[in-house]
C-alpha cells in the first residue's frame, strides 16, 4: 500500500540530484550576492565574473564553459562555481556515483527528463514538513530488505489505476485525520 508514494518519493530523491542541475541553471538569479573580491555582482548590476579572475583550478574544471563564459548569466556562473566547489569536496566514490547518475540522466529521453523535472518542481513546492516526511518515507523504504521492496513494487504495478487512486485517497484521508482522531476511531471499532 505504501509503495506508490514510496516509489515516487524514491524516484524524486534519486533524481533530485540529477534534476537539480538543469533546474538550477534556469533558476532565478536574484539571490546572487556581491562578492567583490571575486568580481561577482548581483544580476541587477549586470556583471558576472570575468574568466581571468577565476583560479587556475576553477578554469580547469570549468573549461567546457570557457568559450561561452562571458555570455553566461551571473547567476549561472555563480552556480557553476558552487558546483565545482561541491565536486572538489566529494570523495572518489561519491564522484563515481555522481558521474553514473549524470550518465543515466543524459540517456533519458527528453520527455522522461521533463517528467523528472516536473516531479522535482512539485516536490520543491511542497511544504517543508511534507518534503521531510517524504524523505523519511524514502529512507524507510530504502532500508527495507530488497525482497520486500521488490514485492511492494510488484504489488503496486499489478494494481489497476482505480485501485491505485483508491489507495492514494485512503492515504490522503488518513493523513488529514490527526492522531487523536485515529485513536478514537480505533477504540470505537474495537467495541
């Protein structure tokens, strides 16, 4: 019963990092702050960071963007710099996993990538408490034995669309009823 949300939550979390990069490149640049020592200015000032002001390491890691660097928005430049700083802090194993995820992302058909982006946007539009709850559910699902996870996935896939909707509606209703109301309902059912 829990498998649909867990499945979608799982996919959201799994693709979160994958979808994050394309979405961030389209994100609003207004949060950019001034870092005068590095030549970074807010979007309103219309100035980005000049390629020559990047460190040698940054230039090396950002070399695929060298030709178009000056044409990138200041926000995109800042996000790319932050990305390489995060990359530098990853362990070799984490880098390998990230490269595999990115490779899988690139192999997805455009319509599937768009679905992932839409799910990510939906996930990010949820209240923080709901996002936290979904992350927790994903961790719980991920911690299940592999056979149990496979059984839940299979069970979900065998359900008809009507059955899936009914499960989701019941789950939504249960979530809306607070804990005390549920206890009262259970007491009444036992008597």
